[in-house]
């Protein structure tokens, strides 16, 4: 066990003796990272980088080994988490189309029921919060036209061994959160709920590509790279592009990953990503330390999670927007008074489960039909919580850019079933995660009975062909309205999007081709 973790456990050894041991409702603190691979929170992934505060949560709390996003992209994922509803119910189709600003979240319920509440940092769940390029790129997936929509993934080293604060905006928000704990929460007579949203370890914008560039730079300092065990960094296996699933091929191309990468390049991208995770862990640690210093930790439930993961060159891709494990598997660790310690939970869960969980922690009855189920029965030492069985499946769906068909993933037992669009026009995928952890062998033709069973189960949860049709109609209508709203400025705006056109024509011809394909095809 890590020496720092041992020291932390020794310091906090009286933590969590009983749920609500003071007779008051517990405080709730959630730290939500962006693009954090959930497999780094348990072995063997946890060995590749030093994450002392995540390890601390693991030792004194519970780690979910099979937690998933409900959509592998920022806004739709967070919309599901805040609303407790699946994506097809919120109709959060892409990073621009998410929740209405007046949607009631679990934080609103806490405030209405006597909690002092504070939200800081990256929220990113309401409509209209992303750029024009993100809006249009989500719509280009309906067009039979390949455009590189991201910068090629690269690494950038800054500073020296004393350079600790790289992601300054995240550190500023973390400082504000810890200040709020010391100055406001510590003197309050109410239970409190604090949410801190981090941008790390999301890749940074690539400045050389201009102000509209995507996030394709993995950036860190020697200080954080020192936390990474370079000898444990794996180089993922890739299928030849000629045998890739058509949707994976499209994603690889639009993410600008279809070129040549050396083994050193791939290892460097992965090392820098892990170092960025270490920096995010330190921010989590600052929040935990503030709770300890103010004497609040013993009556606070701490939750660490993320909106989605990061492929970090697995399957010849970076970023998210994929149902492969690196992108869809998220961290979920929970510790608190009356909750079990050093517990590894195998149950399949997803981010929509956090809404009913938080409300049950606060003793608030859930209202309406939620997509998720409280996790407290899996964690609590008490027998007073409902032992209603959690479903043995999780659902994730994706309708945005860099993927050319609406995508639906059902995890159940050893199987991961991925189907697209109407279930007929694009071939499905089936992976046996017990035998094929790298998800390289699509066995859908080998196990037709499994596919039939899982597809039937999926259709009982969501009429996915109908949802795909709804998304397509939304894309067509939204793009047309956007184009018409620009008037004469349309050509200039669309020409300045972050597309990396790689064929030999003059710029005006490219603009005409893009315009024709986008508008006429829709």
C-alpha cells in the first residue's frame, strides 16, 4: 500500500464510524473530473500513476469497478447526471443540445430541503454552452463526407520539477472551493452540498491550430510526469484500418488519428495523460484536506467521478465519443459516515444513479420517474435502506460529432453490446469483456443468441430506431435554421470551423463542397 495512503488513513482512522452519527444529515461533496478513465481507480490500472487521494477514497470508501457514463461526451453525460434521466429522455443530443436552464437538478432538491448549496467550476449541462464548430460538427455525422474535425493528438511539456499548477482555471476553482469550505461551510448550521467540476484531465486546445481548435494537446510538467511509472505504460493494440468497424473508421479519421504514430508517440501521449490525472487527483486532495482541517470530514459523504473517460490512443483514437472502455468507463468512488470501507463493488452502475443516491443520503424522497437507482443499499452498513435490486445492465448512448451514426451500448454481465442507428443499416458489435478486455474481437456473428437477447433487452429500455430518427430530424431542422440565421455570413462562418481539409483544391472550392454536402444532403 502507498506510504502516503497509509499516513492519510492513520490521520483519519476515526472517520466514518456510523451514517449520520451526529444525528444530522451528512454533508455531500462531489468532485467531478472531465475525461478521467475509470480503470485507473483500481488494479491493474491504478499502478501506472500515483493517485494518493483516489487511493485514500478507495481504502476508506467504496470503489465501483463497473461504472459507466450515460453518454461519452461532456454535456449529455452531465445532463444525465444532474437530471437522473437517460439521454433519450433529456434529448441532450450533443454538446450544444442539453438541458433547459430551469431543469430541476438534485442540487435544487437539496437546497429546497434545507441544504446550503454551492456549485463551482465546470457545470456544462445546459443547452448552448459550446461553440459553433461543436454544433455544426454534431450535424455533419448525417453527411457522407469525411472531414478531420480535430487536431492530431500531441504532447507538450512545460515548466520544471517545481511547476505544479498547470491547469490554472481548475486550481482557481479548487482554491475557491476550499475557501468556501473554510469560511462558509464550517460556520454554517445547515448541512451543505458542494459540487466542484474540473476540466482535467481533458486535453488542452492546440493553440497552433487557432482559436477554434479542438482539444488535442496533452500538456503537463516534469513534476507530474514523475508520478507516472513509464515501464507500466502499455501500447494498445490496433486493428488495421482496413478491418475496422465502419463507425470506428469514421471516428479514427475525423479525430485525425489515421496517420502514422510511432510507439514512442503513443507512449508519450499516454504518459502525459496519466500525469494530467495525477494533477486532478491533487485537486481532489485539497478538497479532502479542507474538510479534515475544518472538522467536517467525519460527517461528509465524498464522491469522486467523471463525465466520461479518455481513449488515450486505444483503438487508434484519442478523446471520448466511443463506447470502448477507455471512453465509457468512468471512476466512481464514494466514502462517508456509515458507508463501508475498502469495498470493491462489481455491480454495473451509471451516472444516472447519482441523482437518487444523493437524495437518499440526504433523506429526501425521489420524485417522478428516474432512470437510475440509489447506490446506498450497496454501500451502507445500515439495513434500513431499501434493498431493491439494482438492474443488471447499464445503458449509454451517443448522438454527437466524430461518430456517423447514433450509438447505443448495453452492458450486461460479461457482454458489451453496441448497436447503431436503426439496428439494421450499420452492423452491431458484441464484445466478451472477460476474454477480450481490449475489445478487439467482435463476436456478434459467433453468438447470435446473445445478440438477439441483448437487442430485445435494449429495445425494452429504449426504442432506439425511433430515437435515431428523432435525432436525424433534429439535425436536419437545427442545421437549416442555423444556416438561415447567418444569412450572408454563412460562407465565412462555415469556412472558419476547425476542419482540417486535406485534399488539393482551392479554399473556395472546399467551402462550396462543404456547403453542398452539409445543406443539400440534410
